[in-house]
């Protein structure tokens, strides 16, 4: 199965199969998908069948008339990266959507609110100046360490954030959340798991 239109990842990964339209993902029936994304799981798929790719299971099926693939990527950025790369390699999606990220640092956000990521940032990549033994740490002195990519194969270009797809952001923020609010914001990630409240 190749050339998918939609790929959802993190807690679950979902990908729409079929031919890409000139507009990319305009052919997605957002009315049907929004209802199913409220509690998206492999159970939301009609006619589902599973496929194991390495350590991750991908479920293929339909949401309405659209062929879709869903995968539970498990916890943490390494799992999300691995499942996403395998999904991209196998299904070649036109759009990837992260669904099911854990928590928030903004006290204004409530249970069921959705943050649509205008950008993503790695909150685990910082540098700081040397400190003498016993002087403690000062997080106020930490500086974000950008990802440096060789886009031209030669020069390293720093990226402090990665932008989301503008059309996907518009589409996502236009869908009504029946249980909460929808915001645009920055999605951050790091390899730290805390269950504290």
C-alpha cells in the first residue's frame, strides 16, 4: 500500500491511502474523520486487518470511503520516530498528524483541549556554560541547542523549531472539538516521562 494522504502518529498513527489530489489532502472527509478521531484507535477502522512491521503493529482499514492505516507507536520519542519512519517508508503518506501527546505546561489548557502544532521544538536539547563543582545548576542559563541539518549536503543550517504544514493547520483548527477547545501552539518533545501532577 503506497501514497497515503493522512498519517496520524504518537499514541496512535493513522494514514489515509489513495491517490493524492492536486490539493494534497483536500479529499479527506473531515466530517467523518473528526468523529472518529475523538477516540481514534484501530477499532475506528471498518474492515481492518493488521500488519506487523518490526516491533510496531499497523492496522489497515477504512474510515468512510477512505483507506486508512493506524498504528500505536507506544511511549516516547524513539518509539514515535521509529514507527513514523517505518510508516513513511512503507505507506508514503502525504500528511502526518500527531495524535495523543501527553501533557501541557500551559495552565490555561484543560482536559480535552487540543493544541494544533504550528511548530515543534525539542525541549531536551540545551547547552549551558561550565559551572564549578558545588555551584549547582541554573536552568535560566540554559540555551536551546538547535538541530543542525545539511540541507545542501555541505553547510549545516540550524533549526530551533520545525514548522507545521500551513494547510493542515488551517484544516485542523476549522474542525470543532466536541469536548474542548482548539488552540494553535508549539508542540515540544523530549525523552522524559513524568507521572507527577
